[in-house]
């Protein structure tokens, strides 16, 4: 019998060669074998074949070793993105979850700033050809679902990590040297860089570091990752403008990026950079360009998502001299970064940004506080405070407060209220419990100790009973600040001292038996806190300020400072120092009241929804000393 004629396929599968038919060389299973349900095998692994990225399968298995991507940051900074690690077998096939992610990506209106109709078509056509883009698209979709579906946050977040890691693994297997001068082959790399950059930014912002050094290191790692693709694109930008990406350069960029800065938000930093003697001409030029890019965010019109796209693209558009300034932590570059985070606060409606701008700007302001460079960041920090105040006044005004009996509402109030400080009544116990959880909600340690919504509900019930028990003891150190107009409790402070003894630290008592609690993080924290206090004071008598908790609707209006000053006055009358363990975000307030940092401690905790110890939680040990006695009396 005569053999069928066919074109030879040098890299075809063994089954097709045996049957003498043309193989389409799709990996890991060619179309012929898939159609007739045969086992598809190749004589060489997929990464050894000299193939174009278009020939790669949707979910190949990468080699366990190989050259690391120049686009990847140090593994210590982004442990969830390991581009040289092998893809997992569980993700070597397409399943219904992938279909769900793909559908979500195509129908979601707020997932990707580039998702207008024409860009959808370009991205999806490339994703169907290039597996590394498809995996990155699915990863971004999973990350978006982890935000918009908080009840499934852990599942989608882990899935996003796995898919993005696989995308990097596939991309790293490609020898870009084979691209030659081909502009067409660089189009998928440009799109991949865009999606990868947004995914990396999202991961960076989801970590709420408690100290500026960690936050800066994480941001620099993100910069390294986002800009890694520039080596592939270098020298080809003008040619890309003539390809199918023309819509980005000729339509979207002019629409979203203004070519001149019209606003005045960045005037202060621009003036300081222009007159700085520590910058050379090249550094000054690129720093001012970075400022112009931020100003465009403030000027961007008409939709918030256009601002979001500028922010997502900011790092990619920075000049190399300014990137070096960021990498070496030059104060001038970090000052520019505070304006970037101020712009991010104004883009908080974009899903991946949320409250990150406020958090990171506050961290940087605290980082510079009290030093010669604080003047460089004081303006954006004050602009943030003004914006927070305005948003509180302009918000839809009725802030719900849940109680065990019914739902009540309060109206946001202006700053500098004349709060009335009194000892709370037993009837205030439910309100104190509510404030405690609301004020501590941003603290990652709380969610490590009580990770599930049900455990937080149990904690609320416990705190109500605990507060009631404490209030029944007249010797307990307890004060509340009340709104003078509504008599609503805005915040509370709790302390112990020789005249106000305590039964022990809250974390050391019955709190560990609350349903859903993870006692290992309670015990670990209590042990570290106790050791730190012993190092600082030993057996010396002092006031220990346990909690200063203010309802979020009243924060920034002076209630916390007023309560703390009342306790400082009592400590001064007794001639005793005041000791407190403070989270990073509150350090600046206590410094303004005269506290100084004398020690600190930290522990590793898991991020919300994850089991791994992936975040460092830190507290500062601070002390306030009473003024020296005059004429035999304490001031």
C-alpha cells in the first residue's frame, strides 16, 4: 500500500510520524492526537525545540532550571512571582475555571484601563496566539475577582499567583534573540508588559507595610519588574506606532495623557527640584518629567479610569536616571513618590488602588517627619488631610454603625470638634466594642488573629461583654470622647497604672477562646509585647496606654489627641511616665504629643486569606516623660 504524501514536520509528534501525517506541532498535544484521542508524545521537550512563541501550547510544562528573566525582581521582594519555577501539573490543562476567568476578563468594565473595544480585540487575538499573554490575562482576571469577591479572596488570589508565575515561566523559555529586527514579534511583548505591570502593581499595593523601608523596597522591586521588558522594546518604539498598536499611541495616549500640565498641585515639588543643588542637570530633568507625569493624573479628564491608566503606566514612562534615584532612595525621588501616592488617593475608585494611596503617603510622611526633608513632603501630606476632610463632609453623609440591638447612624462632622471627655457608662459598652473593631480593621494583626467574618462577629460579642465587665469596675482606666451635639461616643482610651490596675493584657486572657480565633498569633504578640515592656521599664511604675481607638468617621478631628492628653495630665500629676506600643500609622501623632521611640518588636503574620507567614507586623515602643517638677510640684 502506498504511503500518503505529506510535508515533513521535523518537530512533529511521534504518533503523527508513525501515521505519516502532517503534525501541527502543538504542544503538549497536537490537534491530530487530540481529535482521535491518542497519546501525543514528542522526541524532544518543548523548551528544547527552536520554536516561536506562537507555537507554544496553552499550558506547557516549563523546565525546572534555566536562565532567569531580566524582568524579574529579587525573589525576596516578590516571592509570589518566581519566573524560573515549573508550572504545576494541575494547571497544565484548560478547565471551567479558566473559562470563567476568560469570560470575566471580556465582560468586566473596570478590570483593565486598556479595555475599550478596540484594545479588547487586540489583546484577545494576541492572547489566543501567545500562551504567556493568555496566562497573564487570566491571572489579572483572577486578581480582580479576589477583590470584588472578598468571600473567595484566598482562592482567586492564589490562582492569580499561579497563573502569573506560569506566564513568566513560558515567556522565559523564549529566546528573544531569535526576534531579530521583527517589530511584529515585539507586539505581544508590549501587551504582556502592560498586563504584567498592572498585576505587579496590584500585588505591591495589596501589601500594607507598617514601615516605610519595607514599602520602598517593595515599590522598587515592582519598578524593576514592570520596566524589565524595556530591554526587548528598546529601539523599536517608533516602529510600534505603525503597527496594530497605533490605536494606543495615536488615540488613547492623546485622549488620556495631556501634553502640558495645567494644574497647580505639583508646584511646590517642581520649585524645590528646580532649585535643588544636590541634583545634576540630567537628574533634575528626569525628576521634573516624573512630576509632570503625576500632574497629568490630577489633570486627566474626564473619567477616573483615565487617571488610573496614567498611574499604571507611570513607572514604564520614567527615565532611567530617575529610576536610579528611586533605587538608591534619594530623598528627592521619594518626595516625588508622595505626589504619586496622593494622585493614587484621588484614583481610589480604581479597584486595584483603593486606600493604598492614603496608606503609603502617610508612611512616607512619617518616614521624613522631624528631618530636614519633611518640608518636601509636607505639602502633599496636608493636601491628603484636606481631601480626607472634604470627603468626610461630602460623603453620602450617613455612616451606619451596627449594634447588637439596632442600626444607628451618625453624620460626619468637621474637624477640631469640642469633644466632651467623660468616663463611659455601662450602656456605652456596645458602642465601645463597635469602635474597637472599626478602628482596628486596618490593622493586619487583627485579621491574622481573627481571619474569618464569623470570628470577627464572635470577637464583637466578646468585646461588648469585656467592655461591660471593665466598666463595672470603677478602678478601671477608661475614658470616652463624646460628640457635644449628638452625645455619640466618638472614641475611647484605656490604660492601666498604679492607681488604675489591670488584670493583664487583653490578648493573654479569655480572648484566646473566642470562636474562630487563632491563638498562636495572640500568644506570640502578647509574649513579644511583654518582653519589650520589660526591656523598657522592668519593674518601674508607669502608665501603660493600652488602646486609643477612634471611630473612622471621627478620625483626624482631635478626639485621639484629646483623650491622650487627658491621660498625660494624670500621669504628670503622679510624676510617672506613659508607655505605649504603637502601630506605624499612629507614631507621628504620639511624636507630636511628646512621645519618643525607645524600642520595638515585630512578628511574621499571614496576609488576609493566606496561610503562609508573608507579612512582617511591627510595633514601636514609645514613652512620654512628665516635665520636671517646678517649685516642688509637677507641671
